[in-house]
C-alpha cells in the first residue's frame, strides 16, 4: 500500500481509502448486515487501508455508528474522517434534498455544527475526529460566511475535538476563503476517469496550494469494475439511477472499454477494478481514492490496488480510451 501526506497536516493516509456511504443503508442502498460491514472495515485495516471516511447523513447516523463500533477496539489503526453541514433536525439552513422521510438542509453555522460534532463523536466512539470536512457548502437564503464557519472549526481544532479540517464539493474561490480564514488540508470532490471535471481548475489549485485531494466515486458505483453487465437491473430507488453512465446506451460503451483493458490487467497481475483504482491514484495531485465496499472480498480487492504501479505508457493508453468515450466539455 502507498501512503501519502494529508496536505500539510502530518497525517499519513493510504492511497486507497474506504468510503462508507453504502453501509449506512436506506432506500438508495438497501438493507445491510451491520456485522458484515464491521468485518469489512476490519479487513480494510488488515490490508493496509487506514483512512475510513463517513458522514452523519449516511443512513442518518447509521454509518457513523457502524464505523464507531468497528473501530472501538482498534481506533489507533485508523485515520477517521467524517463530515458536517447537512442538517435535518429542523428548518435551519438552506434546502438541499428530501430523502427517506427527512428534509436535509445545508447549514454550517456554529449552532448546528456544535450539535453535529458532539453527535459524531458519540456515534464514532472517539474523543477526536482526525479529519472533519464540510460536506456541502452553505448557500442562500441561510448562508453562513465561510470565515465564520472556519473560525468555529479552528476553535474545535484548538480544543482537541478535531485534528484537521477539510472541505468537500468546494470551488477554488471557496477554497481561497477557507485558506484565508484558517487551515484546510484536503478537498473531497467527485472524480473518476469518466468524470474528470476537476482536472481543469480544482486539481491544479490543490497541487499548487498543497491541498490533498480525496476522490469519491472513482469506480462510478461499480460500473468501472468490469463486474456490472448489461443484465444488471436497477431498482427504482437505487442511487445508480442518478448516474447517466448506467443508462443502457452509455453502459455498453463503458463495458466495452473496460473489457478492452483485460490484457492490461493480465500484464499487471491484477483485476480490472484494481487497474482502474491504480490509474486513478496515479493521476497528478490525487492523494487517495475513496472506494466503497460492503463485503470483505471487495475491500480486500480494492486494497490490492495500492500495490499496482502502472507504467506511464499504459496510463496514457487508458486516458486516451476514456477521453474518446468521455471528453471533458
């Protein structure tokens, strides 16, 4: 496994990390076996993954509870990351979405953050969160200035409740505001070989300013693993319905492209999924790929990508293939 520094925090994180959105369950993901999820987190740690990323909104606290239970007797082995800023207790904040009987608002005020952080610490069974990230940024009509949010988070860092501060789904202008008001060490944007929008501005900004990049959805919800075929059926509520690449006319193109890399997988003695993850973490400025998993076998496979080093000519070949299929407009 490769390990890389989280910005200027001094915290070392695995280049392949574990995302825990799916283990929160709910209509988008379906029911989960919590004991299986705990075994999966343990397998991640046993195979070199040390960054475990969660959020309060994943299952409305359920993912954090499962992660907390999994790390209860091995907290020192994990870099524990969670988020803040999505609020569903009352009407405070600005509307974001409705889900599973809850109205979720964006709120980054000190009042709601105080409650969120204490709840996260309790659910995670820890005294300190290694990386606290603002999940989505505050917007009108109930917008908290970034300097106010950052002042509060810096106080939480000084009080020992958190070790480092990050942001997610954030623009370069917003990162400027965060950095002017305090210290952020990471940005968590969506990124995959099919969705490379951050390469134009966000990624160069992060490289220039030593902000770690934690890429979420690098496998496009499993589509880039080579394991999802045309016979895969989506339920009406499945989260994959939100991804255009799962439409039949697009899916066949991705499946064909990925199948064309089987010879490369053979060359590197790895699976196609590992090849895709290895390509992702080989991109300049990418600190780690956050890969979701609900089974031990899947997280062990993901972890193995941290040992795969693709030669430059093959990285270029794969990029050429994806640029034909998914040019950045």
